[in-house]
C-alpha cells in the first residue's frame, strides 16, 4: 500500500513552464536578453505532450520569434498555451534587448540586457467538481479566470565560446485570486545558466548547467547538460542529454515505511539544421518509484532562421552564430 503525504509546495509554474526547450537552440524562450543576440532572426515552434493516452495530460505549445534590430538592439515575441488537467493558461510576451560589444573586429565579447513584458490568463475549470455531490463552499462549479501582467528581466554575457545568463521571471507581484480569495502573489523565479563550447575539430562539445529557484516556495533544481555538434554539408547535426535534479523532495508511506523521493528527469535530444531550417526531438523520462504514469514527455521543435547577413563571430558559438 502506498500513501502520498500532502505537501504545501506546488510544482505548478505560472507563465511558460521551464522545461528543456532552451536546449533546442531556443535560449530566448527563457532568457529575454537573448532576443536578437546573433545576426538575423529566429522563429521557433514547440509542442510538448506528456503521458499519451491519459486524458487531460499536461501539454504545452509555444511560438517565439526574435531578431536583431540595428546594431545594438534586439526584439522578440512569445505566445504560448499550457494545459494541465483542469488548469490552463495562455498568454504572450514582447521583448526588447540591448547588446553591447566589448570586443573588436569579429572577436565575440558581448554583454546583453533584456526585458519582456507579458499578459497571462489563467483558467480553472470546476464544472466537473460538483459531480461528487459533496458540498464545498470554495467550489462554485464554473469556469474561473484570472488575468495579470508581469515582466521578466535578464542579462547575458558571451565571450568566445563561454556564455552565462541570469534571468528573473515574473518580477512583479500579480493579483490572480484564482484558487483562493487570499492567494499569495509572489511568482518570482530565478534562472542562472553557464556553459561553454569545446571545439574538437570534427565534433564540438557543449557542457552547461542551469539552476532555478522559486522565491516563495524555495523550490530549487539544477539541469546538467551535455550537447555535441557536427557541421555537415547541408548544415549541422546535434544531440545531447540533460539531467534535472530537484533539491526538494516529498515523503510517502510504502507498506508502513516512510520514504522520500526527489524529482529527477532524464532528457535525450536529437536535432538537425538543414540550411535555414531546424528540427529537434526531445524525450523526457521521470525516474523514481512514485510516478503517475510510465509514459514520458515528447517534444518537437521546428525552427526557421531568417535575415542572415553572413557575418559570423570568430568562435564556435551556436547560440549567436546562426
């Protein structure tokens, strides 16, 4: 017999959930300072589905586009739709970024600042909650809506093959009142990324890490990533592996014994750049004994690079050399 113990911490994320989209050449999706970081523009469409065959399983779709504007500016936009059981959210963001080249010639030494402003609508469908016949004064049995405005701030620094990012998501307070009349409004989340690219002649290797912290719940996790690239006649092929580990766990009782488990996710990635087009597939599998379903997460990313002038930095830095 297995009994889960209730935890006051929620894993739900307001705004775009932080999955592994950024590893498919899509750092702008989580770091606003990456809007227009390279020469030209990018469009990325992602579709993520969890637990095929399970009704109302989590699903996420995002559409993002960003481009360089003049010498030092970048702009971008993001639209998304996220559904998880009876809860869903959708919204959009617009971004401005400013890039300062601290180097000379084609040597990459770039400091970037970015801000995204977004409008998000959260919905809670309670239409089926009253079917049990149990009265609860907090359930009205209809469709609840809450809309709010928020902003993200970020800074990025690239020097040669080394890169780092710092982003504060949902920096402002937001009055949603979707679940309770006195819902706490601190949704701030901090993301820190660090990595480098190692040129091995035929193959290039990119180790990186990303740490994230939710301010109110104090939830912390880290992604440890490894990617490889190879240039081919028609473009580029790449693959990788990501491992996410939470610092926080939940306790449960299994046959009278109290056990604990921390979230851990393993995600292999494969992709291809064919001329100006990108296709990538990501599969995520959750480890541990306590899982809702044995199925994993499937994600497809489609991309298109445009307005490429041909200028390239003198480094192997895929995030800014398109």
